[in-house]
């Protein structure tokens, strides 16, 4: 299969590109497109055969549910049994935006492979002109996980999608780099209090200002063996080729770690705030000035992917606090590292 990549990231009329994407989706194919979080790999969410092509292209486990993207709030009632008041408040405040809301799905409407056998589904309305334009032209729901090989860092640029899925999908709509860089927050409103299944750009603090108490389980509490309610809860994700180890954001500690690893013959890539560059790791990827969390979020996946273009044999990633978007950053880092921390000897 030949993979076409068409730029839609300027003011020139791109109606032909959008129509090509709509036609492919209507024929039961998959299309990659940008959202404000990461690039998604979409198929019409009511077409089970089409949705299965997402799993095939990604190499994704079939018990990992998919998020359904819609172009307007009015569409929610088509797919949801009963819309809780809390969900309505969240939609009014955070949609379009990086918030996925898990609710009870109507029976026999969405493809079975979308819900992975669950009675719930996560819906979101993305806040990106390309995604919204595509959804509103298509007038159908689109199931869309991140457009990468399963387990690898999520794509924040069209070139990342090409690296992973070239020859496996027919079309990529290139809308330039994504804005937030971390997948959407997933909020389950079928439980009391509502629970964050995956932290993201809409933080616990932001949600609580709107709907009151929100539960945010730790990674270990989420790590259960049954079918997960949301993507990213069960399997190792976001991992580059070299092993990732978390390390405290402390200059002397990181300096000692680099010394030890050098003695062991390791080639070290370091992901850390800009002031850590002085430690002279073999490769350095800056988390920004003073570890600015918004900047970390935007750059994290790009940095992890950049590590694959080096000959680094080990990756050290400094941690951050879990307040605000830090919870999402640490969630992704812990997943990338498989929970491993570097221990000084």
C-alpha cells in the first residue's frame, strides 16, 4: 500500500484533500489526522471491519478500547444511553478540547471492537481545525487512537506517523505539529465520584472547579488485568527502543548516575531541564527552562522518538511533580520506563 501525506496546514483551499479523506473513510479505510493532542488514526466508529484495520495497522491489542471523536456536542445522544449532568457540565466547559468522557454506550450502535466488549465508551470533541473540519464534513463518528505502532511514543508530527505506518495506511493529513503533545484526559462519569482513567491536558484541579470531587488513581491502582476502560491503562506505552529509567530531578544525583553508566560502557541520552545540559551526557534533550511542564508535554514524545535516531543504549528521564499537567507527564514517563527507576550504586 502506498501512503500519501497531504499538507493541510495553511490557508490554501484544501477541500480536495479533505474530500479524499472523507471518501476513504466512507469506503471503510483508515486515515491519520492531527488533533490538538497527538495525531490520530481514524476509522468510522460504526464500521467494525474498518475499525479492525486500526488494530491491524497499529498492532494494537484487541482488549484496548478506542476513543470516539465527534464533531458536535449534539451527536452525543446518538451514541450514549443516558448523559449525566456532570458530563454535560464538562462538555460545556471543556469541549472542544482534550477531554474524553466515558459514559454508558447505546447497544448495537458502535462497532464492537470500539468498546472492547465493555458497556461504556469514551467520547471527545477535538479542538483542532483539521480534525473538526474532517469530522463535520464526514458527519459520522470516528474511532481514533494515536497514529503510531502500539507501544511506541505517540506521534506529534506527520513525519512520526510516516515513520511508524508508512505502507500500512492510505492517507495522512499533515496539519503540522500538534499543540498539547499529550493524549486527552479520560474521565469516567459512570462512577461516583468521577474518576480520571488517564491524566492529560485537562487536569484534576480544572475538573474539580467545574464538577467537584474527582478521583485520580495512581498508576499502580490502575494496573489491573481485566479489560481497561480507557486506552493507556494496561500496556507499556510511549517507549523508545533503548530502555528508559526515571531519575530524580537533582543535578548531583544525575551527575553520579552518568558517571556510573559511563564506567559500565553505556551511551547515555538524558531528558532533563535545560540546566542539566552541563552534565555532558552523550545526548541531551531539553525539557525546557526549569522544567516548564507545558513545554515538557509538548516535547516529550518528540524527544523520546529522537532518542531512537541516536545510538544511545540507555535513556535517563528526570521526573517532575504531579500537580497540574505534571500528573499526565509522569503517567507517560512511568509507562515509557515500565516503572523502572535508576538506582545509584
